[in-house]
C-alpha cells in the first residue's frame, strides 16, 4: 500500500489570501528525544485565517510539533516562520503574537474566572482600564460573563476549557495554537468548543492550529495534516482525503482471514489487505461486492461491515495501521 504523495498537498488553499504570507511555514523539521525520532523531515504551511488540524494517534509527533510551534522547546533541525518571525531567532517577539492552549489545565482553580484572566493579562503588560475592558470583552465573547466571579474549580469541564481559551485570547493573538483542546470534554462540549474556534476564524480572522486524535474534531478543520510515526503522510481538506479512498470500505471478519483474503482475490479479482486480523477492501458500490462475497463465501464469513470512508479509513489507507492500534484505553 503506497502512501499518498504529500508534495502536491502541502501548499495552502488557493484563495484570495494565498498571496498573503502564510501564518506558519515549517520546512524539514526533525526532532529527537535521545535515540527516538519524534519528527522526521516534516514540512507544511498554514494560511492566515485557516483552522488547521494535526491528526494522529499518541506517539505520532503531534505534541512535539505543538511544543516547537509554541516555543516551548528549541528547534533541532529545520526552520519555522510564524507571522513573519523566524522561530529560532525571534521567539521572544513571537510569543506576544501567539495564544496557547495546553492539553492539561493551566488555570488556577482557587481563583475566580476574572482573577485568572487578570493575572494572565499582567504577564503581557496589560493593566488598568485596558485590561478590564479586554476581560469584559472576552468574557462576553465566550459566554462567560455570568461566571466572572465563580471559582474555576466549581466550573464544568466545558466551562473550564472556555476559560483556557479566554486566557489565550486575552492579548488578541494572531495565531492560536492548541494541544488536544477538547481533552476530557463530552461530545456536546467538544462541538461547542469547535464552534467558538470557527467563530474566531470567521469574525476575527484568527489563524488556528490544533492537535487532535478526535475524528469529529478533525472533520471541522479547513485542512488536516495526518501524522504517523513522526512523518506527515498527507495534507488536504478532510473531504478531499476521504474522496481518495477507493470507494466504500468493506471489512470482513473470518476465522481464517488470510485464506479467505486469498480466495477473494483469486476468484473475485478484488484486492484486500489484512488489518488487525480483518480483511479490508476498498470498493466502489461496496454493497454489490458484499452481496457477491457473502453468496460465494458465506460459510467462511463471521461478520461484515461496510460504509462510506471516514478519516480513520483514510489513516488505514495511508499507513496500513488502525488509528488506535497499540494504544492503551487511557491513551485514546
């Protein structure tokens, strides 16, 4: 199974904004932790006013890339330009133009929502009337005005993430960088959080890059980069990536998948691959193939599923591995 070529998909979408310098441009990034290579020659760009998602399982390189972009760790190899600043040479100036939301909470539960924002604003040199005005504005923008005097530790998970987002937006950054922003949120709160990000893109023109392993979150991005074992294996809008999978996805479970796969290939002239002990076949008009396969090999088939391609199917198509393979339940 040959990986999808990345070369034709790295550039930003062709729009009126394409003539503007990218919000972020990374070239040939590599990064190692001792002997372990976490990023391997990664290159991509993000357009201004774009929501860009980095999709991959744990260990794929997402968090390392987040740490580099957010200036938490220095570059080892390659270059990054963010908002016209060279990351290696101008990280101090760049930090004032970045908003960062970490995977793990960075708010103080013993302080109120407004107190958390006030302390954060002072770190950026804000004070007095300007700081009060910004706190009021951002609380209103994120629907937190009624929670200003609440202790953060009393808030639900969804409201706590909104406070994290409010902190990151307080100084009006041009690029927002988020690491697994919906960690711990239920599906409804996750959708609401993505609604806030889309509103920021549409109303304020904020450029957004986020890491995620949630497929529904990745679906909401303008484009996604798929990371696998430190390599960027594809970049495109979610719909385009799914369109490159060869038709419907049929999965057949059998007591002897290797033998059945060989029979299907020999007798039906259809190529299948074994993924985690199941036969996986990409086929236009999958329901017709499935009918014929059951007629021919019904006594050797335990169960079957088929459907339109998902982003998880895209990941299997690109890498030959299931998205969650080898991960513990807590890591998912």
